[in-house]
């Protein structure tokens, strides 16, 4: 249905949950990654967030408009929270990339006709 194409409810709720998780695990004041153990923990948290994005994209198959809304919502929420611009850009880019890669339809594995 055409109206479903413009539906943002699920994407907006998901973006808000991702931002909340990011705010919790990666505080704006700074993240201590001075030791190998704390750096590994931070990477595991980030990997879990990327996995959540992948699962959401695979289940909901967001369209171009919904992906753009997701990225825009994440970007502005992080800016409003006071994160530095480079951090905002990198997070937004990685999150949208993850969503785009996982929401693509599976490639057909049919054999070419000889």
C-alpha cells in the first residue's frame, strides 16, 4: 500500500531506542577506552547495536524514505545531546550503512542458462 511507504512509526521508535542505548553506553562527557579491556567492552556494545540495526532492517525492510528518516532522527538526536560533529557523522553513516546493507532483498542464486 502506498501509505505504508511513508509510515515512519516503527523506524522512529527504533531510532529513538538506538539513540537511548548510545547515550547510555557512550556518554557525551567521554568514554574511557584507556585500557584494552575497556576498549573491548566498548566495541562489544557497539557490535550489539549494529546487530540490532541489522535485525531490524532484515525484519522490516525499510524503504529509502524510512532509511533517510532513521538517519536524520539519529543525527539530530546526537547533535542535540551535544556530541561532537565528527562522532555524529561517523555514527550516523555507520548506522545507515548497516541498515541499508541488511535491508536489501536477498540475491537470487539461480544458475545461468547455458
